[in-house]
C-alpha cells in the first residue's frame, strides 16, 4: 500500500524537548524558527519552479506502485467523476479540514447525492485529547518547537485496525499536506485523531493532491508538513474557521473486513492552479495552507459565503471567479506579517482589485485603492492630516465623492503598519 505518515503534536515529545531545554538551555540541538522558515522557503520555491516536472515524476512513481490507482484531473468536474466512480454504492464520504475539498469539491459531492461528513468538526468537541494535554505543557522556546511532533505509519495502522475491527461503510476523502515525487510517500498533519480514524475505518480511501503540494523527496515532504503544524498551531487552538459539529463517524457501524477496498485512489487535481505559475499571483502557490494568516486578520470572519476562508483563499477564490468581491479586506498587511513564507496576500489583493472590471462609484474606487491614497498621504503626513481635519475639503468630498464629512478620517504617518509591526516583533 501507499506509504503514508501522519505527524501529530505529541505531549511526550514536548516533555522530552522541554527537559532538554531546561538541562542545556544554551545549546539548542534544533534549528531556530528563522532557519526553519528559510529552509521552508527554499523547498516551496523549488516546488513551484519545478511544478510540471514534479507532477510527471510523481505520476511515474505512483503508476509503478501496487494497489494505487492514479487519476490526473484537470478540473473539479473530472475529480468529482473519479470520486463518484470510486465510491460505487457507498453514499457517505468523510473529509478532513482540507480547504480544497471543502471549497472546491464538497458542494459538488452533495449535489451528486453524497452525504459529506466533516471529520475534523466532529472531533472538536472532544477537547480532552492530546490537543489540550499538549497545550497545557509550558510554552517552548522557539528552538525547541520542531521536535514536538511524532510520526505514525498510517498504512500499518489501517491494516491492523481492519484486521481487528473491520471497516465502516464510508469513503475517506483526504486532502494531502505533502507528497514526495520520488518515493510517493504521503504526509498528513493532524491535531486531533480525525485523519487517523478516517484512514483506519473507511471502506475505501481517496487521497487528493494539488500539484503545488508535490515536493522532490521524503525529507522535504516531512518538513513541509511539520510547518503546517508549527505555524498553524494557534489557529487550531483558537478554533478559527471551524464550526464544530457532531462526531458522525461514531454512528456508522463496523462491517466485515472483507468489505475493505485494498486500492487507494490518488487524484492529482489542478483546477486552475498551474496557470498561476507564470503570472502575478505565483506566490499563492507557495502557500502550505497553515492558516497563520487568519490569526490576526481583523475581517476574516466576513469573508463571504465560503465561511472559514483564510486571506490567501479569499484572494485565490476571487481570482478563480468563485467569489465576486474583495471588499472586506482592509489591506492592513497583518496576513503578510504572519505568513511564514512571506506571501504578500495584502499586496496581491490590491493588485486584484485594481484589475477587477467591476463598476464602482468614484468614492468606492478611491477607497478600494487606498494603498495609493495612503502613499500620497504618507509623503506629507502633516499636510494630509490638516486637509482631512478641515471642514471645507471634507464638505467638498461629501458632496462630490459621497464620503461623509462626519466620518472619522485616518491619520497618515511616515511609517507603515507593517514596518512598525516587524520592528515590534523583532524587539
Ligand atoms: S490585509 Fe486584508 S486579508 Fe490581510 S489581514 Fe488585513 S484585512 Fe485580512
Ligand atoms: S498564505 Fe496563509 S495559509 Fe498560506 S502559508 Fe501563508 S500564512 Fe500559511
């Protein structure tokens, strides 16, 4: 079977690392978080630069593995067709927190008559698991963060679980965090136990990969997955973008182990990603999906019908034509500051807005391009602030542009919020 590993926060590993840090605080045996970020950037940039060759290499590797079926899907329709065929008579599908599955496939699956269970939401109510145990341990120095995740071999866990318990009548559809093109090894990051449960109990498994998640070897795939856990940790703890729910997998009974399908279907779904590679939004492909950019975004909760979108997804689905507006972004730049890969989502949102053919009033055109206004205002902040505080120009703006003279006006400064935040953090 496909070699598959899951990385999980481990309280015992954290205890060990903590003891090491107490005994020898001056000799951290692991790279600093900054070194780790630098390494991650190299991996991600290489993955995007070699996207096509990595897809080809992975396809060759998977085609040579037993019990693996491979489908290359150009778009979601092709992926949905492959999923429907693979499910056969089973009409229940359990998914993980993969935003690709949630935002690009789940509504199509429901339209095709499937019951879709979000396995992660079901786990959220069981808070006394490793998540809390791990979090209750003292905060680690940055240099000790890396070894706090343990790895388990999911393929072994699946075969022994099937032998003991049998399987349940559902199909597990799981979005993969990283896969190595050379070995075809799959990596997941898990904060609860939902992915392990799906992997062990599903009658049939389908793994979904998007091209940018493919990296050359196992070590790159492991590091990329580890980064998901490290930088997305607080977001998980805060439950951002998570709506809770029942643990519906619990209600499905086990059936005979002979019902288990030994074949794993792997779908590599592009759905418009590769065309970003040579354009102004290339950096979106660097994203590992950690959701750290969600943490400080002041308006993320208003990001539209697809609730739970992070800033990168908010932009990405606008570019893909799945949503019609970017108006909830304030361009505060916090997502850029938080991103371990330095992806300037805020800057790309400004670009996307200015290229958007949407008809706007003069006032809203000025307001959505307030990056430009801010630049003008910040060149002479004293004069700009005096102008905004004067009732004559404000009365003119009220009549001509429709910007109320009573609305509070921003104060212009020489420094930018982003620069100020970075300085504050480095201190
Ligand atoms: S720039 Fe926009 S998307 Fe990014 S944190 Fe600020 S409001 Fe959110
Ligand atoms: S854009 Fe957001 S989700 Fe993507 S890597 Fe940066 S912080 Fe993580």
